[in-house]
C-alpha cells in the first residue's frame, strides 16, 4: 500500500466518522415531540379512533335463538351433514357442511338453502349463508367460544365482520 492510498483511506474514515456523528442526536437530549400524523387537507387525524361497538353490552349466548332456528332448518336438508350458525341482532350467519357429492353443485345448494331459511325465519332476518371452508372453521370456533362464555358482544360483532369477509356468497 503506497502513501497516497493510505492517505485517502485515512481521509475517508475521518469523513465517515464526522458524518455519522453529525447525524446522531446530542447526548442527554430527548427528541422533539411532533404532532400526530395529520392529513394535508384538514386537521382531522388520518386514522380516527374506532368508535365502540353498539353491541358492547350484549350477551352473545342470549342472541343465538335465530342461529338455533337456522341451524335446525338447514340440517333438515339432505345434502347437509352439519351446520354452524351464529346470530346477532336480526343477522344470522350460517355455514353448512355439505356432503361430498353436493360440492359439485354448490350454487344450486346455496339457493335451496336460502329458500329454506327464508321460509322458516322471520321476514326481517338478514341471512348470510356460505359454504366457504375458512368461514366454516372460523364460525365453528366462534360458536364454541360463545357456548363457553368467553366472547363479549363487542368481540362477537368484530369477529362476525371478519367472518363475513370469508363468506364469498352473501344474501
């Protein structure tokens, strides 16, 4: 290594140390507190806080009468092995487990299931029926949690919203 290369290397190292020390904050001082992230058009926060659910004081176990009716009605269909249902207010969420051969014609089955539920449930009931497997797993977990009493009304509402996303077919 010649003298010129050594001189350049020393200069580069000193410049890097100087730059890195200038970028840091002075010792013992706290960083400035900034305002929360605001939209450039208004003074409203970009992500406003979520309002509390209107179902915060609802007992999920008392809300399941529609679900029980829907489950019984759906299980009467010969294509259905088992069904999981949960209800909240006038909404009923139901996912029937269908027999293997029925999976070839799910659209016709869903129509038949909707008609069966419309005939047996009160007219103001909003029916969410799906044969999606992910919705089935999540609704099954939710029904188990409701039966064990570990779900609040607010959590029931939140979990049903996420299950609705899995339900590709909604009426």
